[in-house]
C-alpha cells in the first residue's frame, strides 16, 4: 500500500516536470494565454476575447463607440467595404452622368450639325459644278453657232477682183490677235462686203468695228434710211491699212 502510494506521488510529481520540460511553442503560448516572443500584437485573455466577440457580433451594422465619445467607423474589412462602396457610388454617378439624356442629346445635336454642314457643302459643290457645266454647254453651243455664221459669211463672199483690173486697190486689216489679212476692193464695193470678209476669219470677234487712221471708226454698212454704204462713201478710195478691234460696250 505504501509502495503504491509512493509510486502515485512520484508520478504526480514527475508530470509537472515533464510538462515544464516541453518546449514553449507559439501554439502552446496562445493556448495558455502567454505572450508570444517577437509578437507585437497585444494578447487577450479569455474574458477579453469573449467580450470583444460579443461586441463584434452585436455591432455588425453599427459604428464602434469608445465610451461616451463619438462613434467611429469600424476598422478592417468594414472600413474597406465602406471605401469600396463610395468608389462604386462615384463610378455609378460618373456612368450616369456620361450616359445622361442631356449628354446623349448634345452628342446627337453635334452629329446632326456636322452632317447638315457636310450636306450643304456637298450641295453647294454640286450646284457650282452644274452651273459650270451649263456655262460650258452654252459656250459650246454659242461657238458652234458662230462658226456656222462665219462659214456662211465666207461662202457668200463675192469673188475677189484681180489686182490688174482698173480701180482695184488692196486693203490690209490687222486683227486683234495681230494677224494681218488683205483683199482687193473697189471703191464701189459695199462696206458690208468688207465687214463680211473680216467676220469670216476665225480670229475676228463677233462684235467688232473698223478703225481708219488715225482714229476714225467706220460706220456700219447701212444708213438710217436703209441704204447701203460703199467704200467710196466712207472715204476709202485707195489702199489703206485698217485696224479691227472688239466693239466697246457703252
């Protein structure tokens, strides 16, 4: 009996020693509530841990208050959640501003304005192009008609008199282009015949006048009473050099 009791006593005395000889790991220190080596975080006993747990469970959706002081926002993931919600709200506001009806309408107005300006510019170009084409067609038609008239005038000219005939004298005429033309005439020939000869040349303008030295402008081929003038009537009885110039508009 005494031997058994002594063995039990020895075993009970040896257990703490065994426990004391165990290495103090970080898990063991946390389990026994002892501070960890090199751990800057404060250690809480079981009562403080349970109170903080109750406080966290009760205040999930409310701010933490320090006694009688003002409430403060919770730290950790709650604060981050609040910041994320603010960022989401700002992004939502920016998106709603970017896609607001006013902004969309403004963009559509700008696009419509640019389209209308481009359309007007294209229409103006087309109008100018059509006007130019009409002018070119009118000019071609006018030139064609003038060429027909010149060809007819040349065809209807009376035969030129020979230079050895009596009363024949040459007339030289300088065109506006500088070209010099000549033909034999009599003093009895009509002024209209002279004008017909001048008009039959391609370089002669449609409306022209004959100028005799120094600055005498010959009248048209007919008088006010309808009679035809001859070269002798206007003072041309010998060889002369006349100048052809485009008729000046009054």
